[in-house]
């Protein structure tokens, strides 16, 4: 039986009812904090934050949620970038990339991540392929602010290349890391895939593998490394919480460590990124709490602190409306 992305994600009716209850109270809270604290990005609705630390700044790449009020699915045509030197004041820049840059794609500016290598910036994005199915493309620029252009002229990953699950949207949500000179791309929905990237950053090197040990994996993988530990955080179930697994080796085995972030107010996803900036750790995510027009398809980026335990495990995130303190 064919089942589309949103029907598939909506299967857990009990959880949806819980989210509806939760969302009513959270919107009310968020309204009083619209201009200060969380959400931190309020000039536009934004989702799927992917932060990159470069020199003394953080660049925050997001998808632009353009859905109308009461929409029941995403309307996303472009990505946006914001920058900050202190994580509190964010400067909006002109959109450096839209789905139109990918001639082979037909839309859907879904989750993405940018990484720097040898002075160039590579932006891995999920889009809808013109021939059907979600696909991953890569754009390149000489500046973190763009302009970015399609680096390949075709998709890097297509639906036919991944077969662990028989859905058309398993090739979404790319996350990238360079570890001891080797770049790795992780991505997925329902199955989490990973592969090495060639030095060029625009072709795969070797096979596509499936990551095991990610209990209840839904989507939104984010890979990072700290003090000899690899961390894969990711969305579980639907509506989504964020959980994580740890490993001493990027090839696994991955050990499930539990929930990292609870359901985010008024949004069925909360897609995270995790960074260390100037010695402090941050959890960057989205909720639907900018104002009474916020929703699962009109999201807003929030930032709270992240704290590690001595053994390398991560303390559960406390989402706040106050946001970060100076
Ligand atoms: O923004 C579209 C989709 O919503 C992303 O690809 C998922 O991670 C979820 O946040």
C-alpha cells in the first residue's frame, strides 16, 4: 500500500492528541517572549537549524517555512542564513540558496547542513527530485554567506541508491562531519544511512551503509564528536523527541543513550543541531512557538544550553522561553 510522508508520520494518533494538548499551552507562553529569548529567529518562520562555527562566528542555516496559516504540510522553497558572534544577537542575510539552484529538483527546501573544507563551503540539502523521491544535493561557495551554486549538476544521493526502507523520503536530513581528514555524510528517514565522501566533498567514496543502534530512529540525524566520543542525535517516533546514541568509533557500534529533548511546543518536529562555540555547548532546535500563527509548518528556531556529564553522556535539554543569558 502506498502511504505518503505525512500519513506515515501521523500513524501514532495517541501521541498527536498529546501534542495538541501540549501546543495550546506552549503557544500562550511563546507569545510573551516573541521579541526576546526563544525563539531567537523571529523575522521569518524557520525550521531545521544547522549551525556551523567558523572563525569567531556561528552561521545558522535554516529552511524558510513559507506555509500559510492553517497549512497542513510544508511550503519550503529556499534556505536562509543568520550569523552571530555571541549566540544572542542574530543578523539576517539575504537568502543564499533556493531549490531553483538545483535544475534537477522540483522543490522542497528541507533540512540541510554546511561544512567548510579547504576554504570552500559545502551545503548538503534535501530536496524533491524532479523524477520523484527525496534526494540530497550539494552546493558550494567561497563564503559562508554565499552565493552558493549546485556543485554537481545532479543529485548526490537519489532514492534508488538506498533500499533499507521502501519509502520515497528516506533520503533527507543530511549531516556531515570531517574526522581525521575523512568526511562522512549521514542522512535518513526511517533508516539512517552513512557513507564516506571523497576529498572533493561532492562524490561518495565507497558503499552506503545503514547505521545500527539508533533506537526508534525517525529522522534528523546530527553527527558530532567530543573528547573521543562520536554522538548521533536524532528524532524518534512522531511527534518527535530527540534522542541520541554514542560510539567510540564512527562506524559503530552505537549505544542508545536515551531522550535528549522532549516534544517541542506546537510542532511535531524539533530537528536539532549541536555545537561547541567559545567553550560552551548549545542545543539549537525549532518549535512552533513564535506567535499564535506558529505551527508544525510555521516553525521558529530556538537555542538552549547543552551540558555533558563527566562520563560523556549528555544531560537532558531544558527548553526555555527565556533563552540564553548574556
Ligand atoms: O523541514 C522538513 C522536514 O521536517 C525535515 O526534513 C525534517 O527533519 C523535519 O524537521
